[in-house]
C-alpha cells in the first residue's frame, strides 16, 4: 500500500504571497482546519514544503 499524507490547514494565509495562496487551493484545502488525504509523491511534497508554515502534515 502506498503511503499517504494527511494535510491539515492550520494558519491563515492573509499576509502570504499569491503563490502560496494558490498552493493551498491546489492541495484541495478550502477552509481553515480542513484536512485532505493525498498520496505521498514528490509533487505533493514540493507543494507542502512551500506552505509548511501554514499546514500540519501527518504520514498515514
């Protein structure tokens, strides 16, 4: 079974650049404290690393 990541949006992006806002939206997060489960792949890891100060990540 492939590893998965549980990504939870924990901090607001009000003072963040537009690229980080777009990254949050592309991860599928729409509301604060919402969680999504994504497959662990280099593309998703790259997006998470870009907004790591706004999200919490758990390996499932």
